């Protein structure tokens, strides 16, 4: 099970195109690593694999969630309540099935159902599935067992909507979140086979990761109200539209106010040629409108700092907004919770990035300081020896570093290095850069085993049909021609590897291919 952050920076779009800078200098030998194809499943796609790959969670390819008004409203609600990790991405669920010993068992979800694929978890033995699923605009944290079928994790009447975040290896402990009523923020919960549902401390608004035994939880606290989260989502949607993209005369911009209905956004933008800041008003149906009455802000001739506070007040007044519509950027705090030890705030950290399965190493992103809007949050590792800035190891402070996979003890960590113009993937071993074999070539990391010693990759080459490569013990092998995706690779959904590193699943346009690797 890979633990990696899904923090919604625009640069996270590069994640699906992570290039790994190495390849074999000679034609790889496949005989030592690949067995014949075990199965080709028509009209199926692998969503999850059990530890040894013998059990699979299957779906139909391209099974998108129905686009009803209820589903759209739910997605917007999730985007507002849980802005740091992309739980609003939904997929159709009525065809979900567990395949074991060559036979499929449908989960039994009704027509029109959907689920959150990014947080679904399968136990090591494949007998327990945790997922957030629903229909008609609802969402519920659920557990499926081969012997009991589907069961809700939260008692009736306690939650308006709910979801899961992670699960212990044995499936007996599940963490997730719930919203008690439409006017509340979310709160974390833990469900155990022995004790059932228990709310986590109120400070844990969104638990994200848990350890293999379920005794350690890493997540976020939101210093927010429901109103400020709604305002944050409206401002984020505006920023995600890249409103000044391609306009070289403009540079840094700041949102100053968001109207109560979200239809008007006011702010200012810097001119690149001179120290002048220009106010703007954006209206949803009409686009940009000048705010001439607010005036320009110019840098004083005596070299003093411009009075941005007064400028913001002028902008709010000129836009016809009130002080209650002034925009305050979202503030969050990374939180670590342990059974018997309680809550620990990770000082200076704004969001969780990953947790080793032994629970001994936590990873988090540092909070930006005022005026650092264009800086990248730094990735830090926390353990019993203290903290370490992993950007210092990479020696590139201005890149985004999502975690793509790690070993159970956190000693081996795959990182995506996402810069302005390119991205690549690196491996850290004991917080030091690991030397990779041979010559550079464009490879994309599809997944890694639980010990991070075996990784599945594919060559980003349409003409070759996206051939699969296996990196094991620092040697690169070709996985053969049987499981290529042809010209219809599903990119980020294309390639998966079991936790023991012995089975790969290659999703094609209308089929999935299961292949066993040699010991």
C-alpha cells in the first residue's frame, strides 16, 4: 500500500508524468524476473491488489461516477471540507468486485453508486476492503468482508457524510472522517473490529495515514470555520483557472476578498516592469473589471515598504464588499496521534505527506511564511532522532516533493521532484540520494513493493506500447511483451504492483493483465 500526499498544487499534475532518470545500457534479460502471464481479464481494471497479488479489487474500465446534480454537489462539498487530499475524485462503483481464486464476488452496491478510489484499502489477505461509497449524493465509510459483505462503520444518526482514509494491514483497524451535520467541520474517527466506532480527538479534522497496526495516525487540523473553508474553495477555484496565464506584464497576485456567494473575487496583481500593484475585480459571469476607485499602489520613493494593509481595505471598499468578505488563506496544522500517547502537533508543519508502516517515521510539509506564496513547502522527516529537511538532500529548494512510495520502516523513500519545467523521480536511502544504474531514459514509476526494493515502471513511449520494466536490487529488467498496454495506456492507472513485489497488474483500455514475477 503506497502512502503518498495528494496536496492540490497545480504542479501535482506532473505526478502522472514522473520520469525516472536511468535505464539499462543493454537489452534487459527477462528470463530471470518474469513468468508467463497468469490472466488477461476482459472488460476489467485492477483497482487494488492484496499483499501477494492473489486477490484483486476489480472495476470496469473508464467507470466514471454518474454526473447527477447530487454527485456534483457531493464532489464540491468534499472539495470544500477536505481541500488538501483529493477525496472529491469519484468513480463508478456498482461494478466493483473482489476476485479471489479466479472467481469474482460483486460488492453489491446499487446502480448509480460511486466511491473514492484514492482512499480504498484492501487488507493483506484480501478478505477486508475499506472504502467510502454512496449514491444519490450520499457518502458513507464502509467495510466489506468476504464473510459479512458490506457494513457501515459509523452508527446510524451520527454522520451526515463520512469517508475512510487508511487501514491497518490486517483490516481490523480503519481510520476515516465524518461530518456530523451539514454545518460542522469534519472530525476523524477510528473503527476497530474489537471496539467499533470511536471519534478521534477533535483536533484531527482529517486523519490521512495510519501505521500497519493502526496505533499511529497522521493527519491535519483545520484552523477554519465552514464559512472560511467555502471561501477558500472559491478562491482556489479562481487561482486554479490561472487567470493571468500568458500575460507577461503581470506577475504575483493576491486574492483580497471573496463575496458571500462566491461570484465576485477582488484582489491585486503586480506589474512585472515596475513596482506597481493594480487592483482587480473578477465576476463569475463577466470576467475581470477594473477597480479604478481603489487606485494603484506604488512603491514609495523613499524605499519604504508599500502599505498593503490600507491597499487591501481600499480594494474591499471599491469592490462593494464588507469586512466579513475579506479573504484569509487557509491555515492547517499537521497532527500526529498515537494510542496511549495522545496528540502531538508537528511544529511548523502545515500538512501530512506520509507515514512509515511501522509508525516510526512521519513526513510533513512546512507551513509557508507570509510573503512566500510562490515558494514551495519543504518536505520534512520526523523520527526519534529529530527532524530533517529532505529538500536539503535533493539540494533543490524550489521544487515540490510528493512521496510516491516508501519501505515499511521509512528508510527507503521514492520522491517525485517536480519543478517548473520538468519532473523526475529519485530514491532516498537513509535520507541520502541513492545512485541509480546505467544511462538516462524516460521511465514512469507505476508502483513499488512494501519494502521499496522492487518497483514497476513503464517506458513512456507510445510507439513501443508502453513496455513495463522492473527495478529490483538496483537492476533493471524488462517485463516482456505480454502485458503492454499498446496505444491505450491509462497512465497513472496503468501499472500496479503487489506489496510483496511479485505480481504486476497492467490495465489496458478494455482489459487487465496479471503477471507473476520470479522470486
